[in-house]
């Protein structure tokens, strides 16, 4: 979709004077932003803050210049003059995002703090919307806002994100002790009680690089909370920039070996340990937090050996050991939790087989194509190839097998089956030989095993 009008204005750098404040909030808020060589983006960042509808006396901004070599500091100083009393600039030698955030936290006196990234944007009513939600839930100790990715190369935004199912416009609030509470991953789009951070002596880890430091902080914050609620607010819009030059940390996260070795050891394992010590057992949200990040290891590396060309055999062996340890701590059952939505069934089934020595609790076949002229349906299955029955008569479909690899070792097979049928009333049934229930996925709609061709075609 086209970028919202206010965003197009900011991107065009046609900044009007700061918006007159009109909304008096019930709480005070602070932004701590770690800035390193982000000069091209700061006018949009500050411009979106200047346009906030909240009374500016209740919103402060602390920018920590982390040893930038461009015009970052000069632009921040200019905006500090345009927003007097609202913006504070700190300079430090380059120490990384976590160190910069920790430094900025020392200057925060507001009730709530968030960590907006300086290359991102906020909708004009962002803080007003957050405050109204918090006012409705005075027991809230955490709030997550919704990502709206902004593609810099196309100038468009989208509401699509694999974790957006967690949000409702009015805010979905859960007790922090509720096992159904979703995971939260981002410091940038999260709101935290400053007092709780201080009471628990929480800091962003300077050891976790290049990713997962946000999820590690949020996970420990939530694990240390023994009461209160956490909210997931879809109407507060956080615009996350996908840089056109692919210069962000995420774009280069597999350079070196830190994501292979440091993140699982200092990030994944440490969060699981901390959560268990804080709660007595590892809560579901902590397991899901780690599992979501682990999912990227498989999405990125299955059949993409070039991403790991610089890994030694020793690196891979240690990475696999850490991966297995953390998966065992998470447990087989969490793999197939309804909340583990971002991981595909192929990877779930392969992980179950490879790391737990178990079959999935059900099997799945995907209808991917139909040829009504030649009376053919094409399905795809994973890990094992089923026997196929049409009207209870076994058939031998045309079969294509693709072996998929993970870190140089066979991971699972993908089977593509072209199945003939006689009429649209014919019933197609799969038997994987393990007596497990079978789901047939037709473009996102799950039909029972043994459905008719007509039922399959209706969902194509």
C-alpha cells in the first residue's frame, strides 16, 4: 500500500512546525534511541515525534550518539533546538546499541520508556493511542505496538508481519502469568515501566550480537514481572524501515560466527535459564521467543549453504550442539503449539524427527495445483511419502522427491505427488503408515483426509 500521507510528508522532508499539543496523557513517556550513522533518517524520525498529538511536556527523547562519523550529532542538535526541553543528546565512543541504550536509560525519569530506533517513524497519534490503552488497563506493566514495515526502495508500507496475529486494535491484554500470553520481541516497539527496570536491575546485554538482544531484554523483563498485564495494541502504528541499501544489522546478521554461536549461548540459553529461575519453570512466552528466533536458522540455512561458507566444521558442530540443547529445553510440545505460527510444518516435522526422534502429532498434505482438464491434483508432503487412495483404491501418483539439507546434512525430503482422479466426486485419502491424523491444507483452509475432489477445487 502507498505510504500514509503524514509519512509521505516526512519522507519529502517538508516539515511543518511542531504540532500544537492537544492530548494530556495520564502517564509520562521517554524515548531512548541509540544512533549510529543514521543521519539520512533523523529528519523523518524527529519529524514524526514533532507531530505527536500528546502534550510534549509528557514526552522526552534521549538520543545516544554511539560514536557516529557522519552528521548524526549535528542533526540531533538542530532538532534539540527545534524541540526545546524535549530532546537530550548524549555522545559516547562506539560501544554498540545495547551500551548506548543502557547509557540513555540513566537519564530517564518518565514512568514509561520505549526504545524507538532512529531510522523508523511513529504515527502522529502513537503516544496518545498508547496512553489511552494504558489508562484503560492501569495494571499494565508492558505494552507492545504493531509493526508496519516501510519499504524504502518502493516507498510503500504494509500491515503484513508474521507476528501481527498477536494484536487487536483496542489491545489484547493478558496476565503476565497467563501461559497463553504471546511472545514479545522488540524493545523499539515495546513500552516498559521504568521503575520495574530499575527494581530488577535490567540492562540490555552488550554480549549478544548481532541480533536477539531486544528479545533477550523483553523476555527477562516479562519473566521478572510477577503480576500485572501485558498488552498487544494494534492501533498504535510503528513504521519499521527496511533500508534500500540493506545496511541494517539484520541484513548482515550471518556475517561472522556470532549468530551461529554467541546468540544461542548468550541469548537463547541465557533467556531460558533466567526465565526458569524467575518463574520456577520456563513460561511458554520465553520458549516461543527462542523458538521464533531459532526458526530463522532453518529458514535462512536450509538449502542455502552459501550463508555458512565461512563456518568451519568445528563451528557447525558447536552450533548444532547449542541448537539441540536449546530445543530440548523448549521441548517437543512447544514445536506444535498453536502460537508457533511463523514456523512452517515442514520445518516443525523435520525438527521433531531430527532433534527429538519423533514424528509430528499429525501429518499434513498441501494441495498446490489442479489440472481439471487432465483430472490431476498436485499435493506436497514432507518428511515421509504417503500411500495414496482414490475412492479407496490405491494409486501410484507421479512422484518427485527433493532432498533438503541443513548445515551440510540431510534434513528432510519434500515430496510432490500428482494424483489422477476419475470425477469430482472422487475421494482422495492419504495414509502415512503411522496412524496419525492427516490434515489437507488447501490454500490455508484445512479439509479432512478423504475429502472429495470437488471440495478441494472449491478452495483453489
